[in-house]
């Protein structure tokens, strides 16, 4: 594997047993080690896996397969594997993908333990992914047992949002030295960045309420929230416009102050993501929320969330910690003998 360096550990076989003599060789135990670059690829894989399971979960809902498996963890009470039926297989495949996501998260934890040099902050953030996935499995069971109750489905999606945040932070931290962040922009831009993250969370919450009020509940008999779809959609839309205004304001301030170009580039990508996401949102609303456009809107929500997190995290630099300078060892005069 590229970036994996074995570390040799020589263990002497001394042969200290009755009636034996020391062996004239050493056993070599090779422990795999990950370079920082290789570990960052592992964290990227975990992030992509967590984003992918959100999309497949949306596909379950949009195909009306939310109760394709009516039991948990079995598909049905008398069988673990789904029967060869459309809705059952869609739901069962999504559950199988959850297992693959779990593998990606475990690799992130194990990678943090064999990374060279090892950093405790990366281990803590990777363990956060483990806790989140366990929470998702529990919530998934509640969703099925409650027959797709809207509040449980909303919680399932919002926990996915938290997991993606955790994965983005882990991936970003894996790319620097782990030192304390130092702002590279003016304080007002940092405050705007925080406001953008908070507004994006509000947009996401409002979007889940719109979804839980709309027609795509995962099953034709699934319970729906009793809000007026036009009103909750209007609130969601206004929050998106607020996010766009905040982003444009931050990008204008960044361009005026002239900080590192990487910050401006992340801001432009974020603006583009918001505009595309907004276009899809309007298109789906005026065309009767077709499943394909709703699915694209879910993908867009992930892209916007990741982009706003990367923009905010990119406002801080993490310089390499200074290595301690060792004073030269002065010569010790030889002791005189009288």
C-alpha cells in the first residue's frame, strides 16, 4: 500500500528455557505504519462513504422502500436476507452499505493508531465517527420500528449531518500539523464564517421539515407532518437566500483584505454550490417534486454542507510547531588525578 511503511521490531529469542541454549537469530516483527498523506486518504474514504450512505438512504425513501424490510436487524421476522422483491432489496442493499461504512470508519480509527507520527486528536475525532455510526444504527432501528415516523427520519438525517461534519474536520486536521488554528483573515470574516455554518444548519433542519411534510415519506402509508407545505418551503428558501448573502459578504471581505488565495477559492466553490442547489430547489418545487430532482437536491445539500465547513476551517492556518533547540553539550574537562 502506498504510504504504508513497515516498522521493524527485532525481538531476541534468548532461549531462556531449561535445557536450551540461546538461539543465534532474531525474529523480525513488522508493524505497518501509515504516512500522514496515506492516512489523509483513509479519512477521505470515510468522508465519501458517509456521504454516500446519505444518498442511498434518500433513494430508499424516494423509491417508497422505507418499509421494504419491516423488521430490524432482520429484513423480516423469519429471514435475515431480503426476498427478491424490489422494495425489500432496495432497503436491504442500503443496510448492507451501512456495513461498508462501518468498515471505513473502523479503518479511520485503526489508521490513526498506526499513523506516524501518531496524534491523539486524530484518534479522538475518528472515534467520534464510530459513536456516530452506532447512533445511526440505533436510529435506523427506531425508524423501522416506528414505521417511518417523521421525527425519527428527521433525526436520522440530522445525525448524518453531524457525522459528515466530524468527517470533514478529521480530514482537514489530517492535512496539517495539529497545532492551534491561527486566523488568516480579519475577525469579521471569522464571525461571518461561523454565521454561515449556523445558517447552513438551519437550512438543513428546515429542509428536513419540508421533506417530512411533502409527499416522499418512504411509504405510501407513512405519517406526514401537518404543516402547510408552502409555508415551510418559504422558510427554507429564505434561509438559503440568507446563506447566499452571508457567503457573498464573506467572499467580498476576503477579496478586499487579500488573504491566502485558497480561502477565496473555497468561497467561490461555496457560492457555486449554493447557486446550483438553489436552482435545483426551485426546479423541483415548480415541477411537483419529482424523485430524481429531490435526490439531486439531497446530493446538493451534502455538497453545500461540506463546502461551508471547508470554507470556515480554511480561515485558520496551522503552522508547524517549533522544534525545541538543544543547547550544545559543552566539553567536560577530564578529572585530574593527583
